[in-house]
C-alpha cells in the first residue's frame, strides 16, 4: 500500500477541515446550551419543604410506608420528558462534535510527527461516543424509573429506590470512562498540536485546560465553548493573526522558544521556528523524528 504524500495529507485536511469546523461550532453551542437550558427548566420544579420533612421524622413505625413528598417533583420530571430527552440528545451531539474535531487535530499531528501515536485518535473517538451514550442513557433510565414509581405505590421507600438500578449505575460507569478518555485525549492532543505548531501556545494551553475541566468540572463550560469557537475560526482559515504555517506546509514547525523570541526582538528580526527535535537511531547518530516526512518530500 503506497504511503500518503504530503500533498495527499494536505488535500485530506482541506477536505475534512470544514466538517471539523462545523463540529467545533456545534460543540461550542451544545457544550453550554443544554446545561443552561436544563437549569432554567428546573427553576420552577416543586420543592419539598423542610417543615414537612421534620414533621414526618416523628412518625411512629418509620416513614417508609408514607406517601413520598417527592411525588410532585417526579410528576414534573415526567411531564417534561420530551424536553429532557431533547437536551440529552443535544448534549450528546456536542460531545460527539468535540471528539470529532479533536480526532481531526490528532490526525494532523500524527501526520507531522511519529512521536504521536495513532491510538490517541481512536481513544478520543471512543471517549466521545461513550460520554454521549452515557448522557442519553442517564436521562432514559431516570425517566423509566420515575415512570415505574408513578405507576405503583408512591411511598417514601419506593421514592428512595428511584435511580438505584443497575442501568443507572452502568450509565454512570460508562460516563466516567467516557469523560476520562475524552478529557485525557483533549490534553494530549492539544499539547502535541502546540509542539508541532498546529496550535498557538495560547490555544494549546487553553485546550489543555479544557481537557482538565472536563474531568474536574471546576470551571463553567464557557471556557470549552470559547476554545471550540476559536477552533472553528482557525479551521476555516479565519484566524485573526493568520493560520499557523504547519497547516499549510504539512510539516512540524514548532514555535520559537521564549529565549529565541527575546533575542529576535533585540535584533529587530522575526523569530525563526525551532528546529524539529531529532531522535537517536540505532547507529548512535541523530535522525529526524519523522522519516515518513522525508519520503513525502522525495515523492512530491
């Protein structure tokens, strides 16, 4: 099977780039819209009063057989089942869009350096798919459990069992692995894309932060939305300061070090890209990190 030339790679990237930009745009919207919409939806949910709960606590024989005060909330949840399912689907599509754009960037990194392994591309797609499945699965299992509760005795004991099913546990387990995989790949892909010059240092560092916050949700999704929106502009060739050269050359062009930037400023010249790292071969001599790129240049 003939190895792809640099021209083949650039043609593939030009063909898939607009699709990745659309995926980034959808991810930017659907990373924020569903959570905020769900928060607004539950703003009018029925609430259980503290006084009522304290009054039940003194009931002789326990409260397990008493009517559950959460019934009104469960009815509210079921009444909005269609909206909740739609939000879950939208959120899942957003996660799939994030995985697609990261896989595209990962593929571009892989074509520019052999040090980046192709399994990261498969892992990010798997992580996005699992996270999307988990999002929809959690909503469906919750609705099924609530429907079962409302169709039978609406007691405190049965209300406590809502959500305590093996399907709910499986959905959480799948979501955990999906989020970990997607977040880890987000960090690794952005780090390597920054190293080969596909992402600026700002976009690379921000992407690493996005991956970390996906696993540890310490910031709002707005950070992820900003990065995805910026990636859509970059992939469409509308980056304010111009698209990084590595996208047009098909070769790794690492960003100059801070020391090189300072020295260039003192000379009044433009800083030159750092040379591509070399690896030690079996003969003890330094070899370029990508023999594949040398072959492409010979064939072009």
